[in-house]
């Protein structure tokens, strides 16, 4: 879910030969209407591409990132001026390096892959940190509510600018899967193969409560100031606590225990009265403190709010999953749906609901359950469990 290397993970260290630069599509002269009814005076979209678009534009794949990820999915990018001080070293390597490249699941010798930072983001796409052209100041608290449908609209505009009419595939893990499903339903004639990984049709009550806890953590930080904190101290404690709350759902508890045992206990760590007691607490505190250095609290709030409110049927304006996927069937889309059996974030029952809706609508669907001890983050760490099935789904 983090979309960034975690402590102890093995990453390709020979990345500089695959340097990938961020491009920015400026749509500042065109108002962007949101599902909420608000209107942004214009937007900029930070994105990256890999591979070569063929003459008829039929080999394009749209990749949607997870909650706190970015458009930098593969290769090496040591500089992102649009992100400022948030572009830390841990982000320089792409979050899906093991899945993308020649001969990999997303084969860059065959496909042209596009990934954009989300609207409301903090890595180059217009978000709360961006300057509001009306006021000349950062949007901050004035940045509006964002929906998954808004992300889909932004992605469609990017594809239009790149000259891509119909995608070979749309793929996304976790929150990216929500965007992928909505893209397929809102633009059924623009994508052939749809691959949501560890995702769902509607945010569960449990997840909404977990997300609400994170919202409260940020809102109650004394430095949050309603979201207008860019000229002073940032709500670091609130954002760190929010990250600690979420981290438990991304990583299987057994994996947390294993990682924590490798940590050097920070005996000097303390709050006001309480002192950190063991390596498990030290590990979680380290995750929170590390995260605040690379992410913005306002962006985090906008994306988890988007996730909390997600209901694919409401995003599209229909009443049932069968109706949601009816046009997907008419356009002969094919779905590959991945579940992770140890996932505590998007439980396997949620993907079963996706498949049930697809089958009711007559959409061809393949459902793969990945058996892993890594939990939700399996989609970041175990390419061998996904690659054969993705290769099959994308074979001609």
C-alpha cells in the first residue's frame, strides 16, 4: 500500500541506467469540474511513461497507484522539483520495479505504460500544496473534495493528450484498483483488459472506521490548523499516527513481527510521559516518522476521504454491480481479479463480490487468489505470484 521500499526489502541497485523523468501536462487554461460540484480553475498532471506507443496506439496500459504512491512506478528518478522536499531517497526507485521492464509482467518491450500522480496529490499533480492561481497561495484547506470518478476523468484527459483512444489494459493495486474498476465502468469502450489487484467494489464499514481514525488523528494535531499549515509547523504527529494506524492493515502481523525483530530499539524514543517499550513499538513509530518526511497531510486526507466514500455503483450512477458491469460486457472487456489470502486491508470476500457482479453481467472474468504471508503488501513484494497470470491476460 505504501508504494515505496520498506525496510529489509531487496531493490535493484543498478537503476541509474533506467532513469525516467516526470512529465507534466498543463491544463491550467481549462476549468476542471469535480463530481462534488466544485471547479478547479485548471490542473497540472504529473505522469511518467515507459516503452513506445505503437502506430495505432493499441499497446497502451494505464497503471493506477495505491494510496500513498506516485506516478514513479519503475526506473530511477532522483529529482522531482514539483514535489520539493518530499521527494526523499526512498522514492527514487520505482515502486513497481520488479513488475515492470523488459520481459516482466508489464513488458516495456511490448507495451507503452502510463502512470499519473492522483489529483489532490503531492508529487506534481495539482493538490493542496499547489498554488491557487486565484489567491497566489497554496490551496490548503480550500482544496476541494476529490472522488474516484474525478481521478478517472483526469486520467482520460491525459490519455486524450497522449493520443490514446483504447487501452490494451488498465491495472491497479489497492486504491489503484478502485480507480481501475471505475475507469472500466465509466469508459467501457476505452479499455480491453481490466486488472484490479486486492481491491473492492465498495469501501467496507471496517475500512471506513479505520480511515476515520486516521482522519481524526490528523484533524486533532494542534498544528493542522484546518489544513492551512504550510507557512508554519506541519501536523507531523497526526500524520505519523495516521500512518501507524494504516500500516497494521497493509502488512501481515507476522511480517511486522519479523521486521520489528530486526530493528534497533530506540530506547530514547518517548512521548510526553510514555517511553517506547519494545522493538515492535519502535518499528511502528519509525514507520510513522519516516512517512511524514515524504508525504503531505492534506493530500493524505483527500485520498483517504476519496477511498472512504468509494462505492463503484454510486461513482457510475447505477444501482447494482450487475448494472455497473453491463456496458463492460457489451464492449467485451475481460477482467483478471487478484485476491491475497492474508489481506487484512481488502479482504478476499471483497474480490469475490467483484467477480459475482462481473459474472451476473456476463463479463469474462478470471479470479486468482494469491497465497502469501505478506498480507496486502504482497502486490509490492512478490512479482512471481502475479506475473504468469498477468502475462496470460495480456497475451494476444
